[in-house]
């Protein structure tokens, strides 16, 4: 695995988190396209913002070996950020006037 493939996997997991939450809670869903876009941007935003805590792709690939614990943390944070991003955007949309 390279840093690029870890980044792409993290974005994919963020997308899956947002789509999965939209599937489970249909009142939060904004459509499949919007859920995918929210999942992408939420996972990138959270990983870039909090990545200095030590779970970035560069930290996962130390000396050409995969640290599976950090990879698990990265993927968990990506899926939660995708779900949280959809939840926040759906609540903002609900509070806006029609």
C-alpha cells in the first residue's frame, strides 16, 4: 500500500459512511449524489484537520510497513466523519426556509 492508496481508501470509506447513514435514516438523506459529495468533503476535511494527531497516510506507512492500528483509526475516523458531515448538512438544510 502506498500513501495515495490509503488516502483514496479513506475517502471511499467516508463516502460509504455518508451513503450508509442516508440509507439507514432516510430523513437525513439528500440524495445519492449529495451524500457522496458530503462524504468526500467531510472525510478530507477531518483527516486534514486532525491528521496532525498521527493517523495520516504518511504516519501509517513508516519505513515501507503498514501500521494497521493507525490504518484502523484512520478508516474509523473517515466513516464517522462522513456520517457526521451528512448529519450536520441535513440539519442545516432542515433549518433553512423553503
